[in-house]
C-alpha cells in the first residue's frame, strides 16, 4: 500500500470511529435540522423526548379532577384563528371547569407537547415557592450569591430580580431565523448534548447596565435556574415535580428536555399536555391555591404577573417571566412560547385558556398581537 493510500485509509478509519463515537449527537442534530419542517412539526412537537435528551417526571397515581362545564362555541374569529395559526390543542376553563376542549391535526388529549417559553412562567412559579421557603432570601440578592460561577460573566452585577424581569443587561442575539445568533448557538449546544451551564459561563458581553431595561434574553431564565439550583442544592426537574407538578395532579407525566449533563432546559424544555397546562393556569388564577393547598404564595402571584419590568411605553409589558400585552387590564396576562404556545389568564373573570400550536408563521408581523387579542375575545365570550 502506498503512503497516500495508507493516509487515506487511516483518515477514513478515524472519521468512521469518530462518527460511531458520536452517533447519538449526529442523529440528534439530524432530527433537529428537520424539527420544524411542515410535514413533521406537529408530530415532532408531541415526541420531543425521541429527539432530545430528557428527564421524565413520575406519573401521578391520582390525577386531580378537571370538571366539565356547559360547553361553549368559539366566536368565528377564534375559529378562523385556530385554523390559520395551526393550533393543535385548546382548552378553555371557566370557573375551573372545561367549557371548550378540542384537538386538531391528529393530536389527542394525552399528547405531551413542547411548551417552549411557556416553560419560563412555570419556573417563575417555582421560584416563588423557593423564595417562600427561604432558600432564596431576597430577590434583590445578586445572582452570584447563589451561582458564584457567574462572577466573571456579564451577570456579575445582576440580581435575581433582574433575571426574573429579563433585565440582566446581557448582549444576546435572540433572532431565531439567524443561524449564527446566540439563541441558535444555544440550541445547537442542547442538540449536541453540551453544557447549558458552560454556555452561560461564556456570556461576557453587556449591552446595558443590569436592571436598566427589559430586553428579552432567554438565557436569563437558565441563569434563574442556576440560582434556584444553587440555593437549594437540587435539580430543577426534581423541584418542579415536588413543588408544582405533583401537587397539581397532572394527568400525564411531563418531562424536561435536558443538556448532556442532565440539567433541565428550564427556559423552554418543559413538555406537558394542553389540559395540564390549563391546570397550572387555574392554580395561578386562584392565587397559587389548588384544592385547598397553597402551592405558590398569593403575594408572589400578584407581584410576578404585573408589568413591572422597565419597558418602553409602546412595548408589551413584562413581569417575572410573564407577559402583560398592551390593552390588558389588571388580572390579565399570558405565558407565551414560540410556534404559538399560550396560557392566557384572566383572574377577574376566572378564565384560563391553554393553547398548543405548530405555527411556522409565528414570526410574521402582527401574529402575536392578533393571538393576544383573540385570546381576550374568547375569554370575554365564555
């Protein structure tokens, strides 16, 4: 064999060995590249644990009741919206009872679907429970008190409240359509089984002083998770199950997507049924109370769901990982995730609307505003 042939054969062997050693990462990346294809997106959103690493919660032996009320019909504008936004499931609660529930595009009630950034609002509730127990002494404490590894990053001056309000000041490109944006680099870390903590530790550039203004930065929520883990010495999935999911009596076992170290993708990786999202929303509507048990302090619910972050007057309001759209009144707010995931809450009317979608046009101009208005219309019609 010539020297050149030997080199080529050796290289081929090394590449084959590398491909075999990293076959799981390569397959995950392959599936991720097709995650949002029109012919796959609905099915993919119901089986994210087949694509990513995950951590499934235990099933609940006795799911909590979610009674059926007098069924209502959605307004025509809402029915058109369901079609146009590729909604896959919607549950409407009035006074804690299901008055509308439908599923589309072959999905069923037991489908455990990706919540995307609706997961952030779950983490806000968990943070409230942890603060109430005293593990986090004060949300005005610096982040590095609980996550000292961040001392050399752009988070060195941020408080827990700053990351709750997306006001860390971090320079971070959240453009989902740009391949080399920070948010997509983060997605590739997750897909390849890398470390989310390691990614956070590389965030060293600031765009503004901590607390100066709200700027939607998803990695802020991961840092909030680092704070909670540092304060308690426990993982987010274990805490979420014990403090939120198990007391609510979810029907189907939810799960978190995780990084290669088993750390929950807390900023967007919680998967749950539409009906169980409605349970969570009803608990929030009731001021953190569920079947006689105070899961999250009412004071935290009150504080976290108002537009307290520093935003421009013409921008959507933001609280502690909850959105308060323009035109919404006291007690109205939403959890919102990409591709059309929502939990709408009206505490005054006692209405909850949980929505899962596979909306590939979610970035189009006016889509979020239209959806926010339609959800209000539905609430006013029941």
